[in-house]
DNA sequence: AGGGCGGGGCTTGTATACGATTAGCGGTCA
DNA sequence: TGACCGCTAATCGTATACAAGCCCCGCCCT
C-alpha cells in the first residue's frame, strides 16, 4: 500500500548508494584520494557489491571519483587549480542559466525561487548551518530549472555539487553576503531582465571565487582586487 | 608482452561496451526511444549483464539513456526543442573553451589543432564522410584540451557527442563551411586573441544552429535571419 | 647488503543465480 | 460485450560465486 501508484518512483538501492557516497564525498567524510574498496563500501552500506559498482561508475562520470582499471577507485583529488577552474565553468553555465531563466520565467518559477530563499533565511536564523550549503545548491539548481533547458540541468546538477564540495573542503563560508546576491539575482529574473540576470549570476560566482581565493590564502590571480 | 607496463591502460569490457552502445546511439543504429534490454545487449555484445548495466548507468548520467526503475532503460528521446537547447549550452561552454584555449595556448597546442584540421581535410578529400563527424568532434574536444580546464573537458566530452547525435539524427551536413570556421577559430587561438576566439567559437555554434534549424525546416525562431 | 624473484592475500572484473515486479494476455462474470 | 481479475512470461534488482590481476612481503642469490 505504500507504493500503490507509479512503480517508476521506486528508489533503487543503487540510487541511494550513489547519493550516499556522493554526500560523503561532498561533505568531506570521504577524504580526497581515499580508496573506495567495493567490498567495504558494500558492507558499510549493507548491500552487495553490484549497486556500489554502478554508483562508482556514475560518480566517476560526474568527476567525484577516479577509476583506474584493475587498480580501483579513489575519491578524486581536487587541486587548488582544479577548484579554481570550476569557477570559470560556473560563470559560463550559471550566467546562461540566469539569462534563460529571465527569458522563460513564469510567476510560478519566480515564486519557487523566492520560496527557496525564504527557507534558506529561516535555516540561517535557526542556525541550521550545514543545511545552508544544501539550500545554496538548491537555489542555483532552481534557477536552472526555471531556465527550462533539460541538458543544462543535467550538467548543472553535478557541477553544483562539485562547487559545494570545493567550499566544504576549503571551509570557506560566504555567509549572508551570498544571500543578498541571490535575492538580487532572483529579482532580475522575476523582472525578465536577461542581461542583468546574467550579469548578477556571473558577479555572484566571481564573488564566490574571491571568497575561495581568500580562504586558501593566495591572491596571486587578482593581486590588485 | 602486449601489456607489460602500466596495468591501468587495460580496457575493461565495461569501457568497450559503454563506447559501443554510445556509438550506436550517436550513429542512430539504436533509435530514439528504443528499449535497451540488458539481456539482449549482453548477448549481442557477447558479455554478461553486469558490464552492460554499468554502461547504462553511465550513459544515463550523460543523457543518452533514460532509466526508469523496475521498468527498464530506453534510448533517450531528443525532441526538436531539446536539440535546439543544446546549442545554447554549447555556445556558453565552447565560447569559454575557446577563450581559455587562446589564453593558455602553447605552440604544441596550436600545432595539435592544426593537425586535426589537416586530418579532417584529408578525410573530406578522400570522401571518408562518416569519419568527418568524428573529426569534427575531435577538433572541438581538442580546443577543450588546449584550454586546460579538466572539469570543462569532463563536461565537453559527452556534450560534443550529444551534438554529433543531434546532427546524425537530422541528417544535417554542414560541409566545408564548418571547416573554414574551424580554421578561423584555430588562428584566433594561436594568436592568443581571447575575445576573438570566443566570438568565433560562438559564431560557429550559432551557424551550426541555423544549419540545424534549416534542416528540420522550421525557421520560427529567427524568421528574419 | 642490495636487488631480483616468487608466493600469498587482497581487490577488481565478469559471470551466473535467484527473488521481485511489471506488463500483457486470456478467461470469467456481470 | 466490456470490464475486471488472476496467471504467466519477460525483465529488472540484488546477491553470490569464481577467475584474473595487482601489490607486497619475504626469501634467495649475487
């Protein structure tokens, strides 16, 4: 009786395993370079090796895991250079997402974005800090969904989780600053101003990059910023 | 003696199966919406179901396959809208790739691009038409590699194959026109002109979009073009 | 003492087996 | 005649089994 309708909504073990391993990587519970031994992961999660293997392949395609045939899988290593490279990609992708969101916005879409911001505000006020990172990702993802480009969304989902990974690794918390920028982006989208929406999204990611660079203590790229 | 060095260069069945299924999808041998039955694919390729399953998950993450739990996997359907959406993503991503390639170019990198163009020219002259599509993809991918952004490359690889899929489905051949644009892009990159490289890459994708729209016989989007 | 060599354990790659669920079909009853 | 019900075949989800390769350690030889 629990699942009387569409059977397609069933969550398979593989899906849960994938989400769980990814969560552990993004949160840092699984350290960079750490070996992912199929047997142990399977035992740890109480499943057999098969779902674990399928998960590892997907996570490898997403860039969270590195697989070397006959040697094994490890959590990917994220050098400072690679982390910074991500911001370039984000500016391009999220700029496009914001532009399309402004173009294709609907009242429901704008409302949806506001609701995520509202939830985030509550979470901040109640001190649910670890939830804030997830809500941050949710907001960016919601922008992508409002943009209504399915392939863009397919790419954005792992990209944003990777971004979250970068921040969890560097322990760089951007604080309330970030949410003001979100709000500003939300307004531009709701107003349907494509140029402004893109500009604000790009500026937002650029600010995140500066925050990241400060956190890792190297200002080599923009010494006169 | 064939494999005396690094074992990591070993190609597993799963890799070959993934490449083969992807190739059949991109080439159209596997039609959109066609069911991918694990048993049959396994028998067809002479392997067991396990490598096939892992392949299907990866292809789903790349957007070539749609998986519904307990129902099965099918080749993804590519509506005209989704196909066109891809061009937006490509303009953003390939524009960035071209810009970064111009910024980080090296003599070897520029030479590499020229070599791909040379090979393509030969292929065109010798009438190896089905190879031309692959070389087209190779060129775009090479631009990404010269850009030297690992995550960008991770995203570009399936994206470009998806683009190739779109063209193989619409039977839109762009012909020598495209290669002039490649050459022009290559020069801008070699010259290190970031703005020009990005502009030419974007223009190239925009031209491909027009070609696509013409091929599917709907000019609704840009009626006055 | 140092370097090659072989064996054992661990881990991955692949195959097979079994249970669970779905879709499709035919029969039955109103 | 049409709709509902149960059955069967097909297929997926998961677990288990076995084979093959890799790493590491100790031994032996020089």
